[in-house]
């Protein structure tokens, strides 16, 4: 912004006015450049107070009704099929088996997840890519 566009501002002013092309004035508040520093205070618990570490359980309780993931259901579908299936067919069967997704292309989501598992886990993956777009369960 051109410094000539700001009129009537002095260092003591807290607002600045700008005259625009159609001669209307706009005001803008200056931001403070003063820095404030805070000192950290350390709180010490009372000697007889119970801390959160002593009341926290060692393991979180398992979730009840945990839904199986799309990959878990895909592995089950492929094991039941016994033959290589296309990603779209796997996705259709997985949705019927109970996989809930809100996307418009669940087959693409499942395909990408299966490829990611094959690439990251290599020999420990649950799937084998037989040909383009077709997978089978690892024996």
C-alpha cells in the first residue's frame, strides 16, 4: 500500500484513515507492537493430593462394538471366494458384509488401501495382486 494513501495519522493515533478512489474514508486499527512476556510458574501438588498418574488405568478399555475395517472385510471376502476378484467386486461384497463408507468410490478407496498394505508389508500382506485390478488372498 502506498504510504501517501494514509492521511491524518500521527504516531499517537490508534486508528488510521485511508481515502479511497471514490473519496470515502476507511479506518483501520493499528496493531500493537509491544511484546509481553509471561513468566512460567510451576505448580506443585499438595503432599497428600492424588495425582492423575496414580488414578489412570494401565490400559484403556477396549471399545465395545468395534467395526471391522475395510481391509479386514476384504481379506475375509477374498478368503471365502478362493479365487482372484476385481477391486470393484471386492468392494461390493465388503459393503454388503458391513463396511460403512460415505465416499462415492469405495472400490477406489479399497484398491488404494490394499495396494498400500502390499507395498508396506511386502511378504506379510494379506493380499496378492494377481493382475491389474485383481487380488487374491494370500495362501
